[in-house]
């Protein structure tokens, strides 16, 4: 069933576009919402911090909501990009919260990285309200969110997926339908296990290169020419820590949170994950040393510092 017509407005080609409530304007969310605004979507935006909402004042099709519930009134799609399960459940599942405030027939699309159980509870609550649920976690880096080049792994019923796809395509270049509700979140945990564990392996690799006194560029040329290479080393390290940029695109604190979610979910399913446990312990050491707010590629600097080695950097 299509939503009420008041939730739609025409784009430049005369096609209808969903009116969207967007909650959570952090490092990824703000960039994604800005791309929606640039593509002509009418937005109501909300964040607990006022500063990121000011970026939307230049768009006459955007308004700054007073709270999360205000952001989702009379919308066709409500989007959340929040730090984790507790924040999401507080906003969405509390009595009189976001789900209770959704218009009948609206779509609640969560793009946070959370536990599968959280996603399942949200899906059930949305269904009980006569609404639809989509889990569409974000792949790739913050720089990709800036450029509108995210990858989305989507859990949704087929008809609902088609309704959210234009909004996802406005924020990214790759939209993958993983299956029904819940499959997006589970796919994200699988993906982030490899991404974060690879980041730890790369950090130790950088320390070994420095400890051996090898040329960094030549060593990377060797690695990228063999099966040892990986996306974190090519996509993240080369554009972050190895050029001296450790501003958080994805902070060590968040990486630690994601590994904790992964291990909790795996333990419930009796899936042993010794490599995940080792990687999380590494991140725990970095956080204990005050590195939690650093980009997770900064693990390379952390381990080199612990070994008394120079930080790995490309030659200028």
C-alpha cells in the first residue's frame, strides 16, 4: 500500500520523492543526510547536538526538528544513524518514542550497527504499529559518505526495498538487498569482523615493517602484488594513518563496540571467534591508553609507539 500523498514531493523529472525524517548527524549521518538534501529530498533533521543541524539551513527543503519524534511526523521514511543498540532502543522503543510517533504505513529504516536482537525487536515493533522496517547498515569509509559513495547492505521485504532504494541511491553507489528484515544488520557484523580484524593485522604489519627498517612504499608494493593485500590497507591506511591523518572517520571506540557486538552475537550462536577476541583485546589496550577517539587505522601508530618505533608514513 502506498503511503499518503502528503508524504511525497516531485523531483526535477516529475518523479515522486519521499519526505524523510533523519535522526543522527554524526560523522557518517551528517554527510548522508546532506547528500539527500542535495538530491532534492525534503528532510526534517535531528541530532542531540545543534551544530551539525546548522549545515542544513542553506536548503529550503530542510527543517531542524526539535526532537526525534518531531523529525518523523508526516514522513514516509524515518532514518536513524545512531552509535549503538542502547541509543537506538532509547530513541525508538521507549513508550511514546519514535516508533509510536510514526505515521501509519511509514517506513522505519535503521542504518546503525547494532545487535541482531535489537534489529529484530525494532522490526517487530514497527510491524505491530502498522509500519514497515528496513535495516540498511553502512559500508565503506567516512570519505565515501562525504562523496555519496556508500555501500548499503539492506534487509527488507521486496516491495519495501523498492520504496527505500531511491533514497539509498542518493547516498551511495552500491545498494545490496541481502534478504528480509534483519539480514542487513547480520551482514554488517560479518563485514565489520573482517574489516576491524584486518585493521589490527595491518597495524602489526606496519610495526614489523618499521622494526625491520624496510622502505614502506616498497613493502606495500610487495603486499599489494600478492594475496596478502586487503581492502583496509588499500582503502583506509593509504588515505588515513600513512599520510598522518588519524582524525576519526571510524574511531577505535566504535570499532571496539562493533567487535563486542560481533562477539556477543557469535557467543549466543555458539560460533567460536578467537581472532575477533584477539583483535578486541588489542583495541581494549589502545582505548586504555587514551587512543579511543583516534581513527582505527591509528592502531598502526599505537603499536609502533609501544614498540618504540617511528610512526609509519609515506615519504613526502
